């Protein structure tokens, strides 16, 4: 049947001929395209798919009334364009967020399975930062690289449930670089931190702090090898001094301070004055030095906050 758009409202399935020359064939409600149908415009364009309240919601291939094959669907939050299977995003496709304060402009391009990101893909945030790697059930899982807006690498390694988890390298904005174990976005297990000032720690970590056995080499040549807790020397250890009258301290530390009986090995220093090749005077003189403070160098101050759960799930 043919329904003119000047006629009273109807619902059902048929053909609507509009005054401006457009023609719609398919399902409608109150003379507005609603359901499966095809619109042929007066300029020759054809738009076929699923309609809602007169607007095309899905444009593309259909099987049994559901998106199947290639197509594009407009959601309240954005637009998906790619492959479909049984009415769900499945295969290669891209989703661009176009609404919302936080995710507007974000884009995901990659593999989908049953409406979820699953497989290899790339997520680009509106600030220019990005992630390229593996997904599972809509979250980053497997191997992947996250980059800063300028394209430099923030984190390169293994992921689990959207967090660094496994083995990877994190480059902090302040110049620190950590390579080693991770668990749920925390440095955990064995790892090496090279600080921007060239201090270097190689040992065990727990929840972003030096914890367990390890070796801390300071840029001035001092070295501590022993036990740590919550980022500080804590337990048995040996501190070797690069300069000064004290050569080595062996004992037990508590929260970064010497505690109890220590074996201090002293270095003898002598200054000698020569005059025409002959020693005129000499004296033993203590060479004073300051040991490096054992502040918790693993503080988050000055470092970027870690990105957690930043990949929004598409509808």
C-alpha cells in the first residue's frame, strides 16, 4: 500500500512517498520510518537498515532482521562501524565516542567478539595518548604498549584486567624507569628501578615500594645491599661508603636508621706535605662525609597518577 505523508497517521509495513520526492519502503510507526526499511532519496542515495523514530539507527547488511555482515550503528554515546554477527559487534570494527564529557573523541579500532573488544586493537584517547595491544572481554589483557600524548612509551609489557600485570617497563615523566614484575598496577616481585639522578635499585618490590632483599647503588658511589621494607632499609644489611673515614657498616637497620650493634670498618686517611720531594709534615685527618638520606625514593610525588580503568566500555 502507498501512504502519503499528508494522510492521517498509520503504523505497519508499506511504502511512504514524501512530497519532496523521497520514498521509504518498510516498517513504520505514525508514518515515521521505524523498524527495518529502505529510504531512497530524491538525489539517488539509498539508506537501508534499521530505523527509529524517523532516523536511521543502523545502516548495513541484515540477516533475519539483525545486523550481520558490514554496517554502521549510531548509539547515544557514539558510532560503531565494522563487522557484525547475529546483531552484535563481531570482527574488525571501530567505535568513536561522540557524546559525554570524559570519553568524547576517544576511538577504538580493532577486533570485537560478541559486542566486546577482544583480540588486537588500538585505543586512542582524546588527549593524544594511546594503547596498542591485546584485549580480552573488553579489557586490556596480554601484551600491550601505552604511550604518552607525545608518542613516547609510558608502559610496555603485560596486562591483566586493564592493569599492568606480569613483566613490563614503565617510563615515568620525571625520568625514572622501572623494569620488572607487576601485579594489579603495582610494582611487585623482582625489578630494577633506574632513577633520574642515576641511583639504581635492583631487588624485590611490594606495592610500589622496595620490599625484601635488594641492592641500592647511589650515584655518589655508595652501595647498600640487604633488606628493605616499605621503601626503606630495614633488616640486616651492609652499607659500603665510597668516600670518607667510614668504609663499611654491617648490621641491622630499622626504618632507614642504624639500630643496635654495628660493625663499622674505618678507612684511614692521611694528608702529607712535600717540599722539594721531602716530607715535611704529615697528619692523620678524618675525612667527614654525609651518607645519603634513606628517604623513600619510591614516592609517587612528581609522577603521573596511574591510569586505572580508563577504557570505557561501549554500549
